[in-house]
């Protein structure tokens, strides 16, 4: 069928913006709603594979503006609740 697989998962080559498009869809999907890197990796590894995928996911989530704002808000709330 012309699809490369690694241990049954779809191999995603480093071609153009393909990996970025997959990461964006997996992270911004209304079904996943901005998961943290670990949860996103667990979900994606069932279907996709590429060398360095876990690292790429971590970098992608770290650069997500929405996730960073929520993280700061949560940390601030946690800090203030200790007072």
C-alpha cells in the first residue's frame, strides 16, 4: 500500500511540514484539548512513529502559548493557596 510502518505504527518522514501538521492536529484537536507532552506522546505513539518523536512533542508543547498561560495561572493559584 506504499505506507511505511515501524512496529505496526505509521512512519512519518521528515517531509515539509508533515510532522508539524500532525503535532498541531494532535495537540489542538477538540478531542484532546491541549494535552501535556506525556499524554500526547502516549496517544500518538499508538499510531505514529518517527525518530525523536517524544522530544519533538515535548518541544511543541513547551512552545504552545495556551499551555504556557494555563501553566502559569495554575502555578500562581497553587502558590497563592498556600498562604
